C-alpha cells in the first residue's frame, strides 16, 4: 500500500511540476515576444492570464508541505508564495495603473526564468528520480541574479502603487461598521514594504545555505 501511495505521489508531483512549468514557459515567451514587438507597456496584457494561473497554482505548494508530499518547510515556502500572490493579485491585478510600468517586464521575466528552471528541475527529479547536474546547478545558482532583480521589481511596483492605493480607497474598511473594525489597505502596503527590508536578506541567506548544501551533496555523489 505504501508503495502505491508513493507512486501516486510521484505521478501527481510530476504532473503538477510540468503543468506549471509550461504555464511559466508561456509567460516568458509572451513577455519576450511582446517586449520585442510592442514594448514594455503591453507586457502585462499579454501575460496576464497565464501569469495569474501559474502564480496562483503555487498555493498548492503550501498544501504539499503541510501534508508531507515534499520536504520543503512551510516556513520558507509561505512567505515567498504569499509575497508573490500579493504582488500578482493585490498590486498588479488590483491597480491597472501599474500594468504598463517597466518594472512589470523585469518582474515577469525574473519570475518566469526562475520558475522554468525550478519546475523543470523538480519535474525531472520526480519523473526519473534525479536531475542532471547542469539543471541542479541552474536550480541553485541562477537565483543569485534573479532573486535580487525579482525582489527589486516587487518592491518598486508596491512603492509605485502607493498613491493609487491611497487615492482609490480600494479594499479599505471604514468605521463605523457592524464589525466595529477598520482596515486601511494603504497602511497595509506600507507594512508589507517594511517586512520586505529585513525579510528578503534573511530569505537570500537561506537560499545561499540551500545552494551550498545541494551543490556539496552533488559533488560527493
């Protein structure tokens, strides 16, 4: 029975990883094609549907960690996925004024390259039991450039969204109301920016540790 469950888990994770891989591949292709043909102002419109689907699918990875399908700690997975969902839905989708910003291009290209590599690595590993050394190296090395470029784009977009958030009053809950509670999305965005400052160097350090561990292990093998 345990063997059947293990096989089903591997089949599911293989399908999941390759499905999301093709989603991010589409995002990358459309972003580059649009940049070349129409300019950065039109990138979001071109990638919106596959971007929303591919990024939202990552919610399943939190579930994978919670039920033990993967060994990745939820404490590391949740902040990264949460911040990306916030930028995807809470900033770009919610405030169309940002969709033509040049940082959208650097964001989706950084994200898509990183995810194409990550999902192909795990998809290959689940399907065949291991991944080639060159793919392992890419998985644990390209973030050295892609993580800073992605984070810079995220922070820049949130910062540029602040005036539109404040002016629109979107997602705000004003007093009085039946819950006797108020919420201001503008100040929530400021809090998110404040969390980015100490949080991302910590995450970068964690990823460096993972890189050292993974590459050292591959050399021993």
